[in-house]
C-alpha cells in the first residue's frame, strides 16, 4: 500500500503541486474580474466602421436594430488578425421578431481593429451596438487546469505504487487499454470540426435549448424554451435530456458548442469502454476477456456509425448502459437467492435500464424484449420466488426514478400519431444496439470457452484495432459535410430574448 508520506516526500512532487496551486489561484482570481459592457454604444460608429481595439477573450456582440425589409440578413464579427483560428465565430441570422441580436465569439489573439459586419445593411435600421464580456475565458482555463492536475496526479500516484508493488500484466493491460480504447474511438473528434455536418444541428439545438431553459430556470419534462423561434416545442420526444446536462454544463461554463459536443463524445466513449470492461470482466471472471469484450463493444462498426455518421446521440448514449443491464440480469439469474445482498441486484438493474430509458426509448424497448426472452431461456432461475422480489424491486425503482419522463411520453404516445410513427421508425436503431451487445457476448464466450491465451488476445486486438482504424479513417475522409459551430446563435431558431 502506498503511504501518503511516500508521495509527499518527493521534492519534485512538491514543485508540481506548487505549480498546480499557482495555476488554480490564477484561474480563480480571473473569476473576480469586472464583467459587463466592454465596448459601449458610444463607439457604435467605430464598431461598425474601421474597428476598435479588443483584447483576447470570450465576448458577445449585441446589435440593437429594427428590420425594415423582409429579407434574410446576417451579421458577424471580424478582426484584423489574420492568424489561423484567431477568431472563432459564425454569421448569425437577424431575426425580425427580436430587437436585440446577439453573436457570441471567441477572440484568441488581441485585435487592434475589431468590428461588426452587417451583410445587406440596407434591410435594417441600426440604433446602436455594444460588446459585453464575462469570465468564460477564466472558467475554461480553470477547468483544464483542474482536469490536467487530477489526471497527472493520478498517473504519478499509480506509477509510484507500481514501483513499490509491481502490477500483474493483466492489470497493466486494463490501466493502459481503457485510455487507449477511449483515444482510438475518439479520433474523429480530435479535429476542429464535427464530421456529421448538418446531421448534428438537431442535437446541438437540443443542447442549446436545454442551456437556455437552465439559465431561465424553466425546466419542463414536456417542452423546452427558445425552441423554434422561442415558441417552445416538445422536448426530445424519443431521446431524454438527462445526459445532455453534461454538454449543457460545459456550454454554461463557457465552451463553444463544437467543443462541448466533442468533450461529451469523449466522455461517452470513456464510459462505454469502462462499463463494458467491468461488466464483461465480472460476467466471464477474466480480465483479458473483459478487455476483449470492451474493445469489441466500443469499436462496433454501427456504434461508430451512430457516433460519427448519424449523430444518433440517444442510441450511442444508451449503449453505455446496455452491458450494465445484462450484467445485472446475469447476477440475478446466477446468484443464490440466499446470498447476502441479493435483493440489491435489482438496484443495479434499475440503474442500467434507467440510463437506457433516459437516453433512447427504442433501445429501452428492445432491452426489455431481450430480457423477456432471456427469462424464458433461464426460467428455472428467473422465476424463483425470491427472484420475483428483485424484479418487482427493480420495476418500482424504474417507475419512481422516471415518473415524469414516463408520464409525459405515455401521454404523447396516445395523443400524437407523429410520435408513435417516430418511435416505430427508430426501432431498427434499438435492434442494432442490442445485436451489437449480443455479438460481443458471443465472441467473449467463444474466447473464454476455448481458453484462448494471451497470444490469441493480442492477435484479436491487433485485427480489431486495424479494422476500427480503417473505419474511423474512412469516416474522416469520406464525410465531406462538416460543421463548425462557435456562435450558438447561428443555429436556427435561437437568439437573445427581446429586451
């Protein structure tokens, strides 16, 4: 066991901790900087003309105007700095129903001539313009400092522990394999754009609607504010919003939509790799089999297609929890009913199915169908008297945890034929997700039954990595429709509220 004194006795560790504390203090101090109007309305002429000086930071340009002609008009920001990605922004459509138009942008280099550019200025009457700033830059800096510090400290602690107590090869494989699988499956997000192109606009709008609802303290299980020109719209009828709170929180923190989406994708890949390993390892009681199952499941071709071709956020989020539901079913049917804590297997099942339900209704439906079929196959253990208590306990937990979600969707299913058609059309997605899980289980069973050793694992892993690398590379090369969203207001249907 590594003692705390062993870690803190090293002078280099103290130097590293000192640097980390200094950077944390620097980022924290930035949170108390003055925020508000950076360039006021008195400089409107210069802001719309030759430009004004502006330091690097995260800002919002506000344009107070009235539309005089019924034509499509946009405005954007421009800088005299010609460096690559010195200014991150998008043209924003000017909406006639709003008197205040907003455009959030990210200026990464100090500019001497920063200005607002209006396309087709004859169609509107500008009263004034201003630029406001906040602490987003410092919040983003603090987020990365804390993330890097926690990761680096964890690696150092693990390295020092390994020096005193060498880890066996199978554990080292897990510690290195899970980050490697996460990195490999996340290769398409290591670029500065989203490869899904226009397909990703809908989930980005869904996230942005969630952000605006959180900021305005208006959260409803059935509708979201500021959706479809601020009239409200049914919120995610098939896909739940619970896990989209992560990218929404990143947006509130200050990240632009593209970065928030990419970080969410990496988090989903990490969770999928970790959950799949834990579940397959527990089911087959072997770390090599667990890692093989994790690799097969994480790098499934249609899972990568859900991620990077279809932008099926609900389907690939639900696939995080599919192994957890199967593992809980395995424990319920395998464990002895007299075993201590047997009833709590229902909690594990409820957690897995709740995660699936809050991600994608169709995958949840297919998971229930598969469990019913499995109960028929394992009827001797699945229908034991004490096992019924576990099923009942899990069902009650699922109903309680998802009451609002289930009631709203039940009402929609009975009152809205379009919703019923949407659910039916999405069922093949749920079928593919479940099929991928069963293919992985079958492959792990073959690997375990034939008692294949380390060499077979290495060969299978190498073939899998080559095949997945080819598919990921093919995705990057063939997706000619890409999207960079830096200004959230550029997404259709959004804008600042009328002030």
